[in-house]
C-alpha cells in the first residue's frame, strides 16, 4: 500500500513538471504581456465587463499580449478585448471539479491541473497585473504578486486595481489597520495603483516598459568593455 502511494506521488511530480515545461515552451515568444484578473461571474452587460474589454483592447493595440485564466466573465472580456485589438489572447485554463468552459476568444490556450504551476505562468510572463473586481481567486493573485514584490522575489511591476468603488475599502483597510498594526510598512502601499480609467492603465504600463527598457539599455552600455580593457 505504501509503495503504491509512493508510485502515485512520483507520477504526480512528472505531471507537475510537464505543466511547467509546456507553459515555458508555449509562452516563451509572447513578448511583453499583461495578466488580467477578475470575477468569472460578471456578465457581458456588467459595466466592469465592458471596461475590461476596453482596457484589454487598448493594451493589445499597443503591442501587449493579454493573459487570463481562460474562463467566463472578466476573463472572457479580457480575451475578447485582446482579439478586438489584434493582439495575442492567451488563456491559462484550469481543470476544476465543476467544469469551467474555456471562453472562445483565446488564440493560444493552455490547460492546467495544478493552480500553483498555472500561477507561475501568470507572473513569469507578465510586465504588470490588472485586477478588476473579483473574488477569492483575484485576491489570491493580487496578494501573491504583492508579496513577491514586497519581499524582492520578483522585479517590481505595476499592480493596478481597477474600480475605485470596489477596491477602495480594501485599500483603506491596508492603509489604516495593516499599517497601524505595523504588519506592513507605509511604503508597501507604493506598489499599488488604483484607477477607473482604461487609458490610465495603458499609460502606467507604458511608463513601466519605458523604465524597464532604459534600465536594460543602461546595463548593456555599462557591460560593454572600454578600449582600454580590451588591450
């Protein structure tokens, strides 16, 4: 019985490894991408569904690939906007006990069994996150990225909360209670931006890309050997 369990665990490791390999192979060529999160429960008539389409379209038209969880609601809206903007529309679909149908607006789809390998893909290939109103899954992605930035595990990138009426109470709680009890620092709030304007989302991403490209250019310039050092 114990040996059978050991064998099962070994094969599970191979399945996990295969998801990482497939993700790395499939996404290595997508260029700068933005991961967009939000509720699967918001319908096409919802104002945040419509705003998500607009945000995604603007980003895609400016050359950003769009990454979502591949499902309905806000994920569908983001993939739809990417297609409207002529960009890469990527869905990182997850296998759930209650089957979640992949939306039809993906031009590149991956399917994951494990949440943690899927989450690596969201952060590894994104130059920024846009969090629309959402539930536990959206909160999970947001706070994980915030923690990775806070602890210097990843290079800081824009974490945008879209929808002041939805996110303001959470941001207020963080600025008051969390700072008051000294479980975070006031400067940690600098990692977060909040807006209601799709055009501002694009401006924030473009500013970040310009800074990143300048840092890369400066690093390459600094790495070039001088005439003296080549002798």
